[in-house]
């Protein structure tokens, strides 16, 4: 044992605090974890032997015992205010005009910082030692969460001694800031929970808030929270002349704060800061909910006063909402090319971060159960990384009475009655029974190249199998990437045949849109439906963005087809596929066919002598007519190849459909 345990303990405390500061605040560790752990162990054993040497700022004292009596209420030294929101330049200008009126002739210098999305907390240091941590509460009175905040590694238990800032180590120094959970820590935690089969946490803010209110500090210590300061208060206000000075002091005292904070002498600078962070903030380690703009000079700040809960001298700049609420109209399941069944939520269209969102992948049955999404629910939608819309959670209070939990297997049965599904061991997705990835892919590519679709006759079954087996084609778009030299490496191809195939594919880079849409292999989309869809929307982009209601509005398209189309385009894999086609220069073209038969609808029944059904359909379409599969209200002609059966005849009579024979039909085509 040490001859001078008190001296050794003090040295260890100081050194360990320094290491902790380097690691947690500067992110620049100077020793590895094992060295830290070993010195920490030594300090612990000295303290075990000499409990009288334990100080409250000892690194061994971060995690204390359970708070049996709950949290004590504490009145704040001054009210913890909130901020008014502004949304654009005009709002910011109006704010400055208001301040100019109150303080005429004053030049404002502005201070800007990132606004963190966490929970506010006030730390009281007495003579440099952490005394108390209090939540915002109702802005006047908060809860004493000191025991929990002590476990946050980047909250120093003692302020650092720094030249020029000594006065902050005497008397009371209050530091206010935000407790957050960093995105990486949140994701790592959820990953662990997923692996353990535990439900995932919804978002870092709620998790941070829930954690800080745990009564057992050991649980809090196990959750990686961080603190970032945004304010420094002293009884003597002139100790902190500007907000930028406060930030410099915070850094000197060993407190984490955003390095991004800046000052500007005019509004243009502020607006530039706003623009600059509009995208960049998504890469920050924590979630943000905008920016904070303040008057830098604290005397001016104080003079401007407070209205309600908000100081006049600061505003929160909010970027276009990345979240919105909408109604879950349906949950449809799409089958991907590997046979995986992916549920997709269909929404009432809603604008999130500038674009309209109408569906989001729900990934799998477990995710549906975790979110407990039900049809009719009000959902909170957000854009992950600002691109992919995701369903964050359900507003339970708004759930319609009688909304039933979504039964995934039941829905699969209903939507795909002729298929059976299984869930492979250890997987979360259901797959089509008896289908392996390549087999499904082979069929899909064959269909894409088939006569009714892109009509690439050299790309028949055997060639498709060869391309898929060789790994050259992993999705439909890949056929456009295949090169002659790649083909020549396969047994099947020689110089001429390889050249022919590559040319034939290249020849179909601008296919007719309806053929392309048909070729995608969307369930329930046959040639006529593809034509109907294309005629209604005109472009792939518009079709892609169509809502179920818009799809249902098209003549001849019912609920089942509409859902299937919407689900197909909502599947992220398919979205990626469409994008890939475009990247590869595949541009389907739309030609609205009009001709002598435009507006006339045909049904062919029985066998014709001079042409096949497909040829008849083709001719009708070329002349602008529509080929229907069954007699409906709007059928103009029923072409009878032979005798017409009773029910068809009845229908035709009821709808006033003209019944014509093959001769009359051929005449129509020739006119
Ligand atoms: S300055 C008078 N700066 O947002 C209040 N606040 O709506 C001055 N917040 O109460 C606050 N990041 O909880 C400031 N960089 C930041 C912030 C920030 C998050 C929170 C804080 C504040 C609330 C105001």
C-alpha cells in the first residue's frame, strides 16, 4: 500500500479526470482504456481502505445507489426559457425589426448555434465541483437528477482550471445544456436489442428523457448519454459579456459544447449559416431540430426582456418539417425478386421535408408488431437521412375504435391465396415456399425479355439462365450492363452470338413505356392493364408517384390491381431498380396511340380463324382501341369466334354491346 495514500489518491483523481476529459470532451484519448482501468482500480482500492479519502468529485463516485424517495423538486436560479420559432428569412428579418424598435440605434451582433434535440438540464457547480443537476420541469421548478447526470461521462465532476477563467471556479457557476443520446450510441443500443429479440427504442430523444428519469443510476450508467452546454450563468452577469465568450469559457472549463457556434455582424451571415447547415446538420452526431440565433451581447439580450416564456433576443430557426402525421390507409405486401414478402404502409399523401410521401416499407412482420401499426391509425412519418420515408410511431390516442392488430399471415393469405409462405429459421422475413432467389429472378428476366414486354428474342430461357448462373444478372436492369467480353467467357457464346445478344439488348434502351411496365412483372399487371396505366399517367415518374385512389380511378383498374401497383413501386428494392434503369440510360417512351378504334373496347370470345387472340389484341391496340378480357359496361364490341355462350350473351345484351362475327371484325380492322 502507498505510504501517502491521500497524496496518491489526489494525483490519481486528477489524472483520471484529465484522461476522461481527453476521451469524452476532446475525443483525443492520450492513453488506452486498459491504462485508465488499471489506475481507476488502484484509486478504488485506496478508497476502499480509506473511505475518509473519498471526495464527491472522485471518478469512482459517478454511479451511486438507487433513489428510493424519487426525485426532489428544485426551483431554478432563473427561469429556464424556451424560444419562439421562425421558419424563413422573412421571419428572421421581422424578428430583427422588432428588436430594432425596442433598442433603436443598436447594432446587433448575432450568435448562432445548432439546436440539439434532447432534454434541457441545468448543472450547478460550487467552487468548481458539481453540486446539482436539475431538469427543466415546468421552467420554474425541475427535478433533481444529480445522481443520474453524474453518470454521464462528459459531464465533469470538477471544472477544469484554465488560465483567464479562474473566477468560474469560485462561487456558483451554472451551466445549462442539453442531454442527448448520440445517433451512433442509439443505433448500437438498438442493434443489441434487435439481436436479443427485445423491442427497439423509437428515437434518441425519448430514450434520453426516459433514461434520465430512471430511479436507478446503474441503469442510467449503462445507457450512453452525452451532455452539450449552451449557456453559462453567474450571479454577476458581467462575468459573461457575450454568448461567444460563454462558449469559450465552457470549452476552457472542460465542458462539451458545439464547435459549430459562430457570430455574424449582419443577417446575410446568419442566413448563410442557416443554408449551410440545412443539409450538413444531418451528418452531425446527434439529432437536431433547427438552429438557435441569439443576440451575442448579453447586456442587450437582458435589456430586450422576456415575453411569456420566450426571450425577445433569441429565436429557434426550424427547417422544413422532417416529420408529419398522416393516416395509414392500408398495409400491402409485396413479393420481391428473392421471394421475400415485404409489408408496405400506404398513407394519405403528406409532405415531409419537401416531398410527398405516400408509402413506407415496414420491413417485416416483427416491425409491424413492434410499431403495432393498424389500418386507420394516425402515424408519425419521418425521413431517415432526409431521403427514405419511415414510419416512426403511432399516435395511440387517435386510434379508431375497433382497429384490429395487423395479422401478417392472414394478409399474406388474402393477398396471395395461391402461394404458400414460410419463415426460414433465424430470419425475420417470410418467403415464398419453393422459390429460391435465382429461379424467381430467371423467370422475371425471361418475362422482361418476352414478346409482350421488351421483345428481345435472343434473350430466351437458356440465355437468361446462363446470365443469371454466371452472376452477370442480379436484377432486370443488369441485362443492360452485360458486355460482349463477359459473354465470351461463357461456354454458350461465340463471337457472333455474343455480339447479337448485346446488340439486341442495346436496341431496347428506349422501349415503349407500356411494354416496359408490363415487363416489370408487377402482379396483376398484364398487357392491357399496363396500357391503361401508361395512358393514364404518361410517364414512369407519374405512375411511380400514383396513389391507390388515383390508380383506382382508372377505368378497368380495381382495388386489387391498384394496391399491387402501389405496393410494387413502394418497395425500396423496386425504387432502386427504377433508379438503376435510368442510370443505365434506359428511357421508356410513351406514345399515346390514337386511331380509328380510339374509344372503342373489344372482347374476343371463342377461336378466330384468320388470326390468334394475341394478334387480334395487337391489331386493336395499334388502331387505338382497347382489348378487354371480359364484357363490361363499356364494351363496344363482342367479337364472336363461334357461338356465344349464354352468360356472355346476356351481359352483352344488358350492356348494349354489339355482337359481331370474325368477318365483320376483320372489316373493322381494315377500315
Ligand atoms: S439557447 C433562452 N442553444 O432548445 C433559452 N438552446 O427552445 C436559450 N436547445 O431551452 C436556449 N440546443 O433546451 C440554446 N444550442 C442551443 C440549444 C438549445 C437545444 C434547447 C434548450 C432550450 C430550447 C429552446
